[in-house]
C-alpha cells in the first residue's frame, strides 16, 4: 500500500520583494484604458477634481471598477491594488475614493453612464475588427436577430441604517434594484438602485431602466437592429409595453416578450382550448421538450389596453418535484406559464416564441454573477454613494465581459467571474527589471499561463480609439 505523501515543510515570512498578487487584474486596467473608459470617466468626473490637483477622479473610478471586477467587496479593498504600485501605478487612498463617491449626484451619474456608453462603442468596434463582432443570442437551436435585453429586479439584503433600505416583499430588508443585461454578451446595460419596498411591476422604473439601456447601445445597432425586450410578469404593465411600441416612432425597432399573470379569464381560456391545438414545446437546443406543450391563446381572452398585435401564449408542463403550484395548476395537474409578445405571426410560431421567451431565465445567472461583482453588497449608509457603487459595479461587469469577448478563447471566453478570477486575474507574478524594461514574470508552471499571455498580446494589438 502506498502511503500518503506529506507536504514539504515551509518556513513562512513576510519579507518577500518583487512579488505581486492579482497580477492578471492589470489586464482589466489596461483594457479600461484601451476602450477609452478611463479617459471618458476623466472627462465626466473632471469637475470633481479640486483645482486640478490630486488623483484624477476618472482614474479613481476606473480603479474602483477594476477592483470590483477582480472580486473586491468594499472600498478598502483598493489596498490590494494600491500596495502593488509597480504593477498598477499610483492608486488613491480609501478616504479619497470615499469622497469621490460621495460627490456623485444624479447629474454626475448620467455623465458616468454616458462615459460607459462611449467605451462600449469602442469595445464593439474592436470586436468587429478583431473578432466576429457581437454574437447573436440563441433560442431553440436558432440565432435570434438583433439584440436581446433582459430586465429583472433582485433583492439585496442589508442593514437598517442604510438610507432607503426598506422591508421587502419576501420579508427581508434592504434594496430592490432593477437591472438590464444584454443577452448576446452578458454586458450590464443599466441599473437603478431602489428602496426595498419598491414595486416589482412599476412601469416608470422599467421605462427608466430600458431607456438607460438603449442609450448604452451604439447608434449603428440601436437604429439598425431589431431589439427584443424580455421581462417576467413584472414587466407586463400596459404603460411599459406602450412605451416599447412608441419607441418605433423614433426609429428604434423594439419588440417585447413579457410574462403575464394567470388570471381567471386566462384560466377559462386555457380550459376551453381543444387538445389538438397544443403542440410540443422545444428545448434551447431545438429538440422537443419532454412533457411540455405550447398553445396560442390570442383571441380567446381580452387584452384591452395593450398594444395592437399583442399575442398571448401559454405553456403547460408536468411540474418537477418541489415546484410551487397555484390551485389551478394543482387541479389541472400541470404547471402553466403565460407570456405576451408583439412578434407577428409571420415571424415565429408559438413553439419558437415560447422557447425564446424562456431564455429570459438566463438573467438570473447574470444577477447571481453580478452579486459577486459589486452589487451584492453596498458599502455606505448614504443612498447616493450606493447608487454610484452600483454604476461602477455595472462597469466592472462590462470589463469582465469585454475581456472574454476581445481577449480570451475556448472555455475562458464563456467563463463566469469566479473562474476568471481563480485562473486569470488572481495569478501571482514577479517583477524584474532589465534592459530598461519592467517585466511581469508569470510562473512557468501556472496552468493558464499561455491563455494569459495570449490575452496580453491581443490587448496590445487592439485598435485604439482616436484621441
């Protein structure tokens, strides 16, 4: 029998020199510069720089976004970058970063959003020139035309001393931000911080978040592509859907696919459907979904006040163990889910539109990853500081997404933040000097050294925006 080998004995000391951690995060910092995010932030935040002295506020904002993207949870985590000056340069102190966030009001937030939109346009152009551009979202084994925006709210638990934290509908306490992600890439397009008691189905909030998201899309795509907006039943407010339809008058080809409550008229319509109108549902790979069927309810229940051409579609499915069922579902023995869409009959069958709408569930993964990238924990008692933190968290998510799109291949191009941090961002390295060069030397035995080196080479080859 082979014995278990013991680990080598170590003598630990804290006197190392020339050794740096989180060296891969330099990739994010350089990407922020290459896409113009840093310079755009500098322009947006320039008025906050006292008499033109001290740290550049735009650079502070970028450093905060890089720190959050690398897994930082509080402003004090800037120390991870600040204490490695040879790699990351001069980094603002924690009090300086606090003062910057405290100075951000709604007008400055708008400027930060505009700065991020400018950087996104550059990143998308770089993707078009060096890769295959922005990928298409998929559903039912097919590529979806244009862009797909997913809007959803989430609950963030926090302590009662934070301003505007409030009881939530699930019995907790905290905030209830509303967020929008681009399904094509996973980019965080927009988000609004809201009190915990904010309504999930507030039309005004959905309209504000959607308008912010549309402003993030470069002009060539916003006015030249179909844009599908998906939400759960919280987005089925008539005012919100009317707003989506009215955007077409501004040259933005928007369509909706939103969940809808199973009301009593809908239940009666479902019971009245003959069996022959039910068709097998599809899975995301285009194969038939087991024990699930789809039917069109359009014309069988009233949709007064909704945009003309609105369709209503229902899916019934044998529930999985532990599923929460309504009394209607328990009576029928099947789980029913209903949604509305204004996609015309000529553009898709009920089967395809249903599997396309079900793809909205991926927004839950975006939110889950987002909670590990900044907005799962808000650092201040002041609502304005937390709102600014949310905006920088969205920028951090974008930096991770652009890294995957522009710089990585194979599995890492689809990796979640946790994997990117473990394999790429948190790598250690040694700083050496020679031939008038400062070198970052990654371990020759690090399993993902080739991927990291390739990413730095691609970064250096990216076309730069005109100054």
